[in-house]
C-alpha cells in the first residue's frame, strides 16, 4: 500500500494505528496532498538500518539539513 498519514492519534503513524505494514516503524508522510509538487517523502521517527518495503533511502551527507515549508502539509524546500 502507498504510504499515507493516519487521522488522529498523534503525529506519527504506527503499526498500532494502522500503518501500511507492521514492518514499518513510526513514520510521517510529507508532501502527500494531490496539490503537492514532487514525490512523497517518508520521515522516520527513529533511525533504522532495516529494509522497509517500498521505500528508498535518501542519500545525504552526515550533518546535512533538509528544510520544510509548513502549509496545509509539510513540503521540502531549498535552503
């Protein structure tokens, strides 16, 4: 199933709250609205080395930053 955010119960989607799979750790989907430009981005609450079905790692250098613009949803933005 494609990742999406659950309604209610806090910021993080969890297996207890109906996440796409019990294999998925706590996460939040960003850039998920029909009006959003670009691909969805899944933020994990905690670091993991596990392979998560359907997700690819976003390569970034240690200490690098990703900025977000807050609107109706979080959207990645250039720094």
